[in-house]
């Protein structure tokens, strides 16, 4: 019988940090999915992602260089020896290009909230593993890594999916129920379906 979302054993997942040693695992999944979202290579939220002249291969090289420098963070979800998904996170200065940035910045200027210590910007789950608990495992891994790095205020910008049917491939920011299950609370609304959520992670 084919393995389905309903019977997949999420206890088989483990998470590891993205670094030079684990880059080939992430790279293999990115290559298998054509660089993800038209060749993004998970660069869009970095300052370097603003250069729209970069082709897919250059974006791949740039992301790899950030990993080499320790300037790109993610929790990779492994099943066996294969990377099946991840959660990208990092210090706020490392990931300045969040969605709905103008609305967000206006709220900061008006004192709606302070800038966080960490941002969680996106998730990716490989085909055949979607709606199978990979994103939740990636989020847990990212929070554990943030705690190990000293903790602090963590912010994310997930989608409100209540009353909507959304393809899993478009839920790259995560969902509010997933974040609330991980202890996050809603802050302000940025767009029709996008919210700021946050929680404080203690050092651990």
C-alpha cells in the first residue's frame, strides 16, 4: 500500500541545522524542485534577493555563499538520509525582505511593536511529503535552534486559512493554526490573510 499522509509516521523525521555540511541535503531537494518557486533558491528574504537580475544558478551560488558565511539559517527535516523540507529563519537583519513590508514598516514606525530578534520567513516541503507534518517538524526544529542560539522574540507572518481551501504548495509562510499550536500569538493583520504572530523563546 502506498504511504499516505494519514499513515505517515512523523516520528521518523529528525531536524538538523543548515550549514556547509548539510547544504548538499538542502541543495538536492532544491535541484529536484527546479530551485523552488521559479528558481528562488530561498534567497528572496535576504537582502541579496532584491536583485531581480540574478538567474537561478547565480541565486543558487549566492545562497550557498551565505551558508558558507553562516549568514543563512534553516532547520532541515530529514527522513532517513533525505531532506524532505525545511523552515528558514534568521536574525531580523539577515532576513529584511518580508512580504507586505511597507504595511509592516508603517506599524513599526507607529509603535505597533518592536522589531523581533528572529524572523521565520518561509517553509518548503517536497512533493510526496506535503500535509504530512513536515512543516510542523521544521518549525519545532527552528525554534529549538533559536533557543540554542540564545532565544529571544521570534516573529512570523503566516496565512489565515480559516474558511479557505489553499493548495499546500502555496502555504510557504505557514499557517496560523500551526504557529498557534507552537505557542505563537496573533499580533496585527498585515493583509487580507496575513498576520504577524510572535512568541518569546527562552535560551535553552
